[in-house]
């Protein structure tokens, strides 16, 4: 498993203030997660992605990724103190068995403006493209070789990035991926985070997920970090299991994942070509919706 976090704000925030300084921060969750349902330590690497400069300039996000425990990186305090951004995605990693141990498979993954992270695990992931069949979108050996590396999360990103680059609407592409994978891997845990610096698309499927919406900014994270919001723990809301989330700086909306195994037991079989429903309000925060 892993822990991850996405931030969108009107005002920049330093990476230190966001990721390492607050009690219960993502940094601390690498060795002492409080809400993690599977696994106990996230010591197989970490990564930070951020959007430098104007978030609307269309430039690629920057990344810093390491294949060592986050607490062992002596460069991190200076780096996080020196960098600020209005949009960040970061993760600490607990590797799935069979994954390679290098930085190439450490989230966040990137394609153009997109950053991606996976909190979860997919069993027998090496056979996933074969078992998905047409749902894999005719993925080729060349696609796999060009992917980020040998890891279930990297494979999910290869599948999702292919759909995004083909022009599929992002909310639909994320929902389709979770539903399709869960149909052939019912025990898969598929908490996904995807951002382009303006929106965050997330799923809760198998582990914890929370959000906090305060004026001008939003956080979506595996665990609440009360020190990041003026209202403390009271600003954080838990996202229900089996949810698809769309968040912007203006608000947060959620809807159930499409029917099928991805939406939970007893809710029917996955539908071929099913589309994600239009997100509906989960909780009204500050009276706004995106």
C-alpha cells in the first residue's frame, strides 16, 4: 500500500508546510500511518510532483522521486523549504510484491500536464492486460516496454495515460479503469489520484480517503492532516468507499463508481462501455461546487 495527497490552492504553499512540517503529515505517515487499512510502513520510496510558476501556463509539472525511505533523504528539508506551488501531488510507497525497487516506479507518474498516484495493490498484475482483454484498449508490448517500470501502479498508469492521450474524458477514463480492473481482480485495491494542476480526480476503492475544502484551496488525501487547515480535524470529511471524486479549488463533488464489482458487492456486473455518472454533491463545503 501507500499514502498519498493532492493539493490545489489559489495561494502557493511550501512543500515543507504541506508535506513534512504538520503533525500527522505525509512524511510521518511513512512510518506511522493512522488510517491505513493494509500494511504498516511505507518505506519503499517517495515522490513529489508540483506545478512551478503560473499553474495555467500549460507547462509540465516537476518531480522529485527517490527509492529510499523519505526519512533517509538528507536533501529533503532544504528542497521542501525552498519550493512552493499552488498544485502538488505526493506519495510515500509500500511496494507490491514483484515490483521493481527503482525510482522509475515511484509515484507520481507523469504525462504532459497529468500527475498520477495509486494507493493500493493488484494481485497477479503481470497478467492484467491479458485478463482485461478489450478493456485494456489493445495495449501492445511496445506500450508496456515504454511504461514507467515493473509495478502494478506503473501498469495502471500505462492503461490510464493511454486513455487520456486518446482523448477520453478524464473522469470517465478513471472510472472505467477502476471498474474494468475490479471486474477481473475483485480483491484489487484501487485508490487513484489524478491531477492536471486545476482539478483532482480520485477514487476510494479499498482503503481510506479524505478531503478538506477551505476557502481557496482543497486537499484530497489518504489521511487527514489537521494541521493543514485552520479548523483542524473538523475541516476533514471522509469519502465513502466506492466513490469517484472530482475536486477543484471551488469545491468537491462525488458519485458512486459505475455499477459492477468496483462499486462493491451485490451491485451487479461490470458493464461493457459503461461511463461514469455525472458527479453529484457529496458534502456541500462553503456552499460551492466545481
